[in-house]
């Protein structure tokens, strides 16, 4: 099986689509796939699909949706698959469990690669980190569950995944900066700070990339731009970390051009 949630919903078995077209069964499949490692209880499924006002027939209707999913799965797997279908979409733990293997859900593969990339970056291997995080980010085809109606439970999951994507992107850019790829990431950072004008982590990377590209005036201008935005909208000054970076740029501190892990730590990890 293959289930993709990082974009529009795609679900196939033996090359045949098993994604329902109806709204509520699509929600059900999406939540089961995201939670395939531990399963989903009946109350949580009801909350996702009906919120605080479920009908009296909610549990019975859910059973009907499960039967629809099993029928789609059985059609894809073939006429002799009835027992296997109930093992794949099993009744467990007061709810249901979608039994999938590692790599069959893109969300789980993204999280595995992103975690490995974080570890590689933390352990001082930016080349491995960049490769792992690039692979993780390439799995995204648009906003998570772009064509699935989101109830309260899936909304939380999508918010979590969106934050994970942003974190993986920042880590990948950090790794690329540690590899000396400041010119390559500058255009990407320019777009990102326009999209997220109060994100200090992105501005930290952006200012550093500008400086390393021989543009200290633009780096200082970027700092002033962020400071103005923060003070106007929130009444806050930039963080001490960014203020130290600003001072380093003002002084043309040689540490800003050095790339090894030790020297990054010297300036409070200026690149992440």
C-alpha cells in the first residue's frame, strides 16, 4: 500500500486507488493513516468527523464507513483477500488500526528522515543532514491533506506537520550554510522572510547569508527591517541572539565567515 498525505490525499493498493470520494470516509482514512502506528479510538474518530454534536447513530455510521474502506481495499487486493483486509484495517483497542509497513505512509517517512537530519546536524555532519532533509522536504506536494475536510483532530495534526516542515526547512538551510552554500540559499531565504516577516530564525539565516555573499549593507538593512516589524507589531526588540549577530555584522567579525561547528557555537550557533 501507499498513502500520501503531504499534499492532496493519495491512497493506493496494488496500484489501484482506495481513496473514498465521499467527505467523511476520506477524513476517516486520513486520520487512520496518520495514526497507523497506534490506532485511533472510537471517541476520537467521532470527534474528528462530527465534533461536539455527533448523531446518535455515530458509532453505527462509522462502522459503515469502515466497511466501505474495507470494500475498496478488498477490490484492490483481489477476491481472496477478505481475511487479509481485516488484518490490514483491524478492529483494535476500542477503535481501529490501519496496519501499514514502514515507508507506506509519506508522513511517517518524512518524520523519520527529518529526525535523522536533525541528528546529523547536531552531530556535526551537515552534508548528511542536508541530504536527509532535502529528501524529507521533497515528499511534500503542497499543504498537508489539501483536499480533505479537516475536523478538530486533523486540524491539530496538520498544524503539527506544517511546523515540522518549517523546522526541517530551517535545518536544511542551516546545514547548507555550514557547507558554504550561502549563495545557493539566498534566493530561497529572501522569499521565506517575505512570507514570514516576524520569524527570527529565518532572519538569522538570511542576515548571515547576505553577509557571506559580500552584502553587509543588505544584512544590516534586513536586521533593521525585522526590528521595525517587531517593534511596530509586537512592541518587542529582536532576541539577544539576533542582536549579537547584528553586532558581529557591524564589526565585520571574522567568525561570521568561518564554517566549522566549533566556531558556530562561539556565536551562539549563528546558523542554527
